[in-house]
């Protein structure tokens, strides 16, 4: 183990061979999602368990008359739920996907060695970017009126019955063409840099040497500069413009924090599953400890951003800002109130207490439970960001969870395929020795 070449033989054979059982599991997840989606659609059409008395009145009060344009027809509500759910889960998985690349890029520019062992997992997460990006563009083109109030006809035309002075003031930014150009730009930048870093990594495996490593550092540095801008702008476009009257200068950071901790949780969870399946032989408790520290620290960071945004808006008590939290705390007959508190418990309280000790971060079973909790928690965080502004009081969970499971199964299939394309250990990475012998 003293030299890099000594590792070539054992490391080179570390290729993932996806088992038939794993493939069945992924298909079962998709199948369960389809069944839940069908049940949800039937439940919606049959009005099972619904109680919407007074919801319209509350919505009218909270959204300054905007609810008047909401569709009353039940089929229209059902269509909106499906469109919004697709948008919600897709944005969540696109975030996890790009965070794989962001995490890898940060390791490059920091000259970090410990994380080389999970680098291929980071690369594999990016597999969702292109299919997810294409779906996002299609969803915007066909479902924009169900997602965004600012896309409605006449809303920016003076004298129109739908005219909204505040929205009209944002007319230079919120136009169909410019929005679409921005969306395509973000997704293209993320996908191109993800592909480029992956290609350099595979060439390094093939040819060795340090030239690919140094080229990767330059590529990563440029990507991080571009991501710093595009991540915030995508949060404004894809999520904040749902609540078009409302604004928060911290929102870009808030969405990034949610994506970031979800991405680290996904990386860790995949590493655990691979380790338990007999792969990643060189990954040890020290690597899990570091990943656990990142999840612990950034769960606190997410809470800091959450609290700062909430506290400043609550303290200022300005109607155009406070409406956002009024909707989520008691609005629409309190339909979202429990999720508001649930998010704090599962995204802060649980990871904080579960990962507080050193031993907890080194136990795979505890780490697995915390990773799953974080992913569920931040999916529900995005739910809370999107649903009150789009569905008002017509929200539900069966359709939403069904669609999320379909996305999860498809995501896992693509990630597993990419993991299987190359060695799970980047054998010619200059810091592979440091990673293999990592100790904390």
C-alpha cells in the first residue's frame, strides 16, 4: 500500500455491477409511485377526505385578490396539482444533482484529498441534470399558467381587468422569452461543467498523470463562480417568482442551503448502500465521520438562514413580506402550519441531536436514518416553498408523494448506471493515497 501503483489492481476491479435485486427495487419504487398517483387522482376526483369550507375566503384575504383567477373546476385543480408536483420534485432532484458537481468542484479548488473516495458518487449524481432540465423546460412551456401568476394574460397591461401594478413593475425581468433563456442558461452551464469534470476524471483514470487534475481545478474554479450567480437566480426564477409579490434577499442562500445539505445526504446514503453491498472497500469510519460533520454543520447553517429570514420579516411586520409566512402559519385554515413546524424538527432538531456525538457520525445505521430524514425533510421544505403560492388551499399529499417516488426511482436508475460506467475508485487521482489512509 506504499505506492499508488500497488492500488491499481484491487481498485481497478472495483466496478459496480448493478444486481437484479437493485433494479427490481428501483422499479418497485416507481411502481409504488404510480399506484399512489392513481389513488391520489381518484381521491381528488371523488373528493375523499376534503374539507375546503372557508379556504377560498382565506385565500382571498391572504393574496390580495389574486385567488379570483384560480380555476374552480376540479379537473383544473387536479391538473394544477400534477404540474406543481412535477415542478416541485424535479427542482428538488435537479438541486441534488448539481450539488454533486458543486461538492466535487469545492474539493478540487480546496486541494482536498479525503473526499476522493466518494468522488465517483458526486459525478454520478449529475446524471439527472439533462433529463431533469429538459422536463423543467417542458413543464414551464406547457404549465406556466398553473405555476406562475405573472404569466397570466393582461397582468402587466395597464387598463386590463387583470392588471397588477407590482407585477408590471417586474415586467423587464418576468417575460416568457427572457425567463426561458435564463432557465436554459442555468441548466446548460450546470450540465456542461458536470460533463467536463466527468470527462477529465475518466481520462485521468485512463492515462494517469497530474495534467487532468490541474485542468479539473481550473474548470472547477470557473464553475463555482458561475454557480454562485446561477444558483441564486434559479431560486428566484423557479421558486420565489411563484409568490410574485413577495421577495427576500436571503432566498437564494436559503434554497442553496436546502439543496446543499440534501446533496451531501444523498452522497452519504449512496456511499452507505455501496459499502453495505461490498463496494468502496477503502472507505472507512473517518470518511463517514467527515460527511456526518458536513451534514451536522449545514443543517445548522440551513436553520440559521431559515431563522434570519423569518425573524427579520416577522420583526419588520411589513404586509408585502409578512404575507409569505401568514400563508404558511395559519393561512388556508392552517393547512400548512404543521409542515412549517415539522420542517424545523426534521431538518434541524433531529440531525442536530442525532449527529451531535463523534460515535454517531461513525455508525452507518445512524447515518442512514439521518440521511433519509434530511432528504424527506428538505423535500417537504420545497413543498412548503411552492404549494401555498400555487395550490392555495387545494394542496394534498398522495399525488405529490407518488410523483416524488417516480422521480426517486428514475433518479436511482440513472445514478446507478453512471456509477457502473467507471471504477468506483478514481485510481489515478493524485490524492487517492491520502483518501485511502484518511484518519480524523
